[in-house]
């Protein structure tokens, strides 16, 4: 096997001998080989199951999304009401005579 020149991250030049690679290298090669293989064809039954599962997940997501939006709308209404009450209180306090002028 040939020896290759490699530049490390810090810019130093080193020689790499593929024959001296550690024992973990074959497992990496096997992983890469598996990753590069094409997935097996999906059977119509499995496709139907996957689509049904996806449909159910989408339905649940939309339900949770609607619930969350309603919670936010309720919170907006509550905070708006609270804000209006505080504004009225401020308005009333501004109309009162200051205690030091009594």
C-alpha cells in the first residue's frame, strides 16, 4: 500500500500509512459500506402502515397546535384585561390630588 502525505489541522505535514491504521478502522469501513448501500424497496403494506402512522402523527400535531394557540389566545385576553385595569387605575390616580397638596 502507498504512503500518503497528510496536512494536520495545525498545518504540520505528516505521512500516513494505511497499513498502520488501528484496529477500529475496519469497523468504520463497514459502517461506511452500510451507509452507502441503497435502502431496500418498501413493500406496499409497509408503505401503507408508514402513511397511516404519519397521518395519525400529523393529526395529533394539529390538535396540539390548536390547543396551544387557544392557550395563547386565552392568555392574551387575560393580560389585555389586566392591562386595561391597570390603565384605569393609573388614570384614577393621576386625577387624585397628591397627598402633599392636601
